[in-house]
C-alpha cells in the first residue's frame, strides 16, 4: 500500500508557508535588540506557527491517496468424491498425482495467491485424497467460489475431477459468471466398462396397510449385450418378488415396475438386488435399500339407528367409498352388543329416538370421550337429545317439522369444498328438521346455515363443535336421500354429497394430539450424510410448554446397539442434534420425569444409503473439455498437470491489479497540530518577554 498527499494540498501548504515567512519578516526585519541566533530562532518559531494556523484556516481538508496491489488468486478445486477413488484408469498413479498437484500449488504460490479446496458432498479447505464424498456437487462448488471471491482478482481455476456430477445443477450454467479461465484435470476413465446396476428407484415412502403399491426400478447396463440378470426384491430378509431381465445392447436401460403388497404395519425394509455379472467393474451399485412406512389408515365408523332409513344407505355408501374408512351399521337391538371402544367415530342417526329403544346404548356412550355426529329427524327425541349433550339445545314444538335448504356458510375452511360442489348444494332439495328454537352453547364451525324458503338465516344446519379436544358434528335434519336424488337429476359426474360426507367423517375422526410429552424427528427419512435432528415438547397440566426437567434419549439401530443422548433446552422446549448416522432403520424412546410422573415418547426413523457415486462409472471428460473451452482454459491429463503452471504464467490477462483509494481528512481532527501551535507561541512569548520585547 502506498500513501501520499495530493498535489493540490502541497500547493496550499506552500502558500501557507509563504504567509508565515512574510509575517515573520514584518515582525523581525529591523530588530537590533536581539541576538542574531535568538532572532533567527524566534523567526523560525513564528514562521512555523503562522504556517500552521494559516493551514488550518485555508486548507481544512487534506486528500490522501492509497494504492493497494491485489495479486491474482489461483483457485485449485480437487474432487474428493467416491467415484474418483473407485474408478481409475489402469496406468493411473495415485501417489504421483498427489505429488504433482502439491508441486503445482507450490510453483504457483511464488507469484500468485493460491487457495486450495476439496469438494464432494461438502466443501473443505486444502487437499483431501480420502475420496469419501457421497455425491458430487460441482455447481455448488462454483457458487461458493462466486460468493466468497466477489470483487476479488481471480486469475484462474484449476479443477481436478472426473466430470461426474449427481447433485445440484449443471455446472455449465454457472461458469460464465466466474470470469476466469478454468484449467481442468481429467480424472477417471471415460471408456464405459462392463457394469449392470440400479440407476434409480421411484416409490412412495408411505403406503396404507393391505394396499398394493408399485416400485419402479430403473436398470442400466454397459458392455453386457446378450446377458441375463435377475431382479430380486427382499422384504425384511424374505424374498417377495423376482424377475429376469434380458440385456440387449451395450448401452441398455429399462424401467421395470414391481408390484408389492403392504401386509404389515410399521417401517418395512425392502432391498432391490440385481444379480452380478462376470468381470463387472463394481457390484456396489447392484442393490438399493428402501424404507417404506406402512400405516393403518383405516378408521372404524359406527352408524347407529333405531330403525332402517334411506339416509343410512347414503351414509354407509359414501363412507365405504374411501378405502381408509370402514363403516358398520347397527340398528335397534344390535346396539346393545356393540363394543364402542373399537370405533373412531359414532354417528347417531335420529338417536335418542321417540321409542327410547337405545337408552342402554346411550348410557354406555356417555362414559366414552368419542367424537359423535348427531343427525336429527322426525323420529328424534328432542328432550333426550338436549340431555345427552350440552352443546346444543333445541326448543321443540309438539314434534312438528319444517323444511330447511342448505346455505353455504361464509368463511368455512375446515376442509375444501370445490366450486362445482357449492353449485350443486345450492340446487339440493330441503332437509326435514324438527321445528324449534336452536340455541348453541359453544363456539361452532358452520358448514351450512338454514335457508327457510328464500330467506337465509344465521341458524346453522350442519356444524361442528370442539369441547376439550373432542369434536362433535350436528346435522339438524333428515333427507340425505333427497340430496342423492338431486345429484342424479343433475347428472353430476362427481358426487358432491359423497365428498361432503367423507370429509365430514374424516374431520371428526382425526384425533387432536394432547400428549403432555412429545418427541419427534424433523423428518422421517434422512440421507446418511445428514444430521438427525430431534425436537421435544413437555407440557404441564395446564398444557403450557415447560423445559425444567431433563430429557434422555435412547436410539437403537437394526443390530440392537443403543446410543444414549441428553436433550439441550431451548426457550420453550428441547432440541438434539444426534449427528450423521449410518444407513438403516432406527427406533427411539425418550424419557423424562415431571410432577412426580414418568413420561415417555417413542418413534422411529430411517437413514437411506447414498450410492449416487456408484451409479455412473464412466468419467465425463467431454463436460470438462466444454468447461475449459467456454472459459478460455485448457484440458490436461493427470500426467501433464504440472504444465498448467506454464499456461497460467504465460497468460497476460492474469496480472496484479492496483486499486486507488481516496480519503479526505479534516485538519481539525489532528490534535497534535493544536499542541504544536500552542507550544511554539508559548516559547516565543517567553523568549520575547525575557529579552524585553514585550
């Protein structure tokens, strides 16, 4: 860095100096009383003091120019992924390659600033020849360089890789933003080798119990024309599917659908295996492991009624259309033999009834906290209905009924209703509901309000309540079969009524999670290079989050090995970073003690193995050549990489850049100048006083 005053500031200073000389000459030119040496000294003091004062008055700013020299930065990027370590040419000398790359760094360091990085699934400083990266993200590496070296004098890139990228975007899209030549070192072997492998597997990570599902397996093969390979699917150690594959051509690709059956609840391990061929370059890409979670999504719904009615058939058919719901109809005496604990939702159709057939059934129901959908009609016992629940009260009038049309309530958002269905509902015939004044004692979520004739009211027709986490639904009239006939009359392709009933059942049967202690992973599936994150929440009896107690966690892998952890406390909960884990299926259990009670929370997750680096075994030197040409660089083989130094040294565009920085400083901020003026004037006054000049 160089620094000096600008020429204009020097002229100001010379002018101030001339003023100092002139003032001193006027003061001391004819003085014969002072000794010559003292006279010269006082003159000098006066010159300096006046010059300084004048400089403060006439040149309050001083301009400073700084020149900074920025040497070119040479960036060396070395591929540290698994593919570079596994796929090599026969004559490749790993030790010589490492020595030459370090020698290139040393030679360039004499003239340039050299920065070295290694990249794979992460980016690190310096060389790393262990080749353990699970995937290669070239575009991510270029992005990091662009972010960190913006406005820097980047002279050139040296990129040592095999050209295989299996994560992020195409690196060609980002090299134009680098503005520096890229010299590539072509690693790996660009000649296809004999190999058969699983290139990709498409599947749903969650399926429902007893469903059939399809797994699509993409098989590729090179240099294997005329061979046969077997595809086997193994579930938890047992073979469940096998197919034979005939390979035709030296560059073969085929997607094979494999149908499987979800017959067991929980996380199921499936291994897709390809038979090996003789002289394959690698067999690490011949299998993939999948973890698919099988859940029992079927909810049991009880339709309880005192007598048969056409509405019951409409309800049962609509519920049964959803394969995840199972509906049972129980009428009259059947109700007394029902085990209510087995059902997730109970629909009381016109119960309690006028004949009081269901009194014993309703007494059992009162002891259970189950979501209930009440549907009223002409056979409903309104007084008994008002007594078995406290959310709704209907003032009955001699058992008379009235017609009520559905009028969609504004702002309903508990589930989606399509615009087409809304139009259908507006054309439906009225329901028949008991006549009386409706009073609701809780906050409600209305789906339909009542429309009497052409008058829209704010009285609800179909609505939901929620008391302490237990949901309830109310349909204040009978006649769903009329709505079904209206759909048939309108020749609707989709049944809006069936959709409404299905979504109502789903909304009511979904349970709110009111556990006081919850521990869960941030997601159910991780890759083996990802950190497994746990979150926990502990609630007091008022259901307020607390974090006073210590929470311990035990994680168990497939072999039964247990890993112990302790959660860290956050502001309102708990958090744990368990780090990266090897591929496999894991279960966990968290324990804590709060308020004298021992609480536990359990769950599971799985970690997928990353085999992307083995799914492409042919180096892409064409990509490297394109990168070099587009950036005005050059492609080199590993044996010639030391020659890159000569290419960079003779490149006239790679040179040191000088940056000019102008600064303006106020003289008033220079405190030493005030001190100098004060000292000079004080010394002059003292000497003049001593010699009788004052």
